[in-house]
C-alpha cells in the first residue's frame, strides 16, 4: 500500500525513523470506485510516559482549530476555516487504549476518505509535518 502513495510512505518513514514523540502502529490505503480511503494508527512512544490520554484527545484540536491548520490559513492568507473545514470533512480522528507487550498505549487512529488521490496526498503531507515537526516543537517549547 505504501507504493501507492509517496506522502503516506514519507509519513510512515519519518515518524518511525526519527527519535520523536510518535510511532506508527498500522496503516492502510485503498482505492475505491469514487475515493481513496484508509487509516493511519499512531501512538506516543512508550519511552515517553508523560504523554497520555488527555494529550492524545487534544491532538485533533491542535491539528485543526487551535494551532496548525489555522496557522496555515493565516500564512497563506486564506479565509478562516478553509483548511480546517476541509480536513474535518476528509479526516476522522479516534482514540482507544492499546496494550501490547506489557505496555499501555493511547492509540490514535486517523481515518481518511478523500474523493481524489491528490486530496489524500495533501492530508498525508500535512499530517507528516504536524506529527514529525510542528507538534513536537510545540511540546518542546512548553
């Protein structure tokens, strides 16, 4: 499935290669008749126990409204809500506990359902930048 999407492959590789906050657990990409859909499961790295349930629940808000996409709208002089509303229409975030190898994780599932493959590529590129660079820099500055 990673062969179908350059940006999904970059997302998975960069999250897993860097000694960052997150790791990927699973992903899927499917071409349907009228859409590209799938999911990416991520979790905070187990060596970072101070990142827990509450922070996992806040990730979507940081991606959409509070910070990242809202900041992108301002930088590109777009009307407020343009990127946020689009992301909300194609991405669905959910959370669940996961126990694996005697460790507890907060699994964050980001499902995507995009009308075009290019739309999915846009999502992966922004998710990669957010999870690999932007959010870790915000956490480090706290």
